[in-house]
C-alpha cells in the first residue's frame, strides 16, 4: 500500500515504515504527526477523488532532524562595488511513516 501526501509545498509518495525528510515541522522529536491532505491511496484499487479520500489518514513519528547541503551564492554588478555573498542550509524533520489508514 502506498499514498501520496502533500507537505512543505511538495508531493511525496510514501509507504508504511519508510523514513523521509520533510521541511522542518514544529513538532518535537518523538511526537506523532498526521499528514493531510492525502492525495492518492493505492491498496489494490486507487482512491483519488475527494469523496474517497475523505477519511484517509497518514500518520508518522518524528525521529530526528537533519540539515541539507550548504548552498553558497554570490551576486555581483560590474563597474560598481555592489557585491553580496549569501548562504543557506535547509533544515529538515526526519519522519518515519507508521500508518496509512482508509476510512
């Protein structure tokens, strides 16, 4: 059985027992989190309409936090002293999917 969920502006295909990194959630490590909306559930038959997915629920447990790769950037304009260095490192919550339920 698999499901497609939307989290952090992205859609992810998940299965029970899978660990994935999602954008940082305001949930402490060890707590449970429920993902809504559920976009698709496949359990032999595909459920995709809003009426079929009304009671669908995906639960997970936050097992840790991770950091993505460092991104370095530099902007420059010729013939001026306009230069700017910037960097970014995204933080993620590591979530283990515990349950995919269909009502």
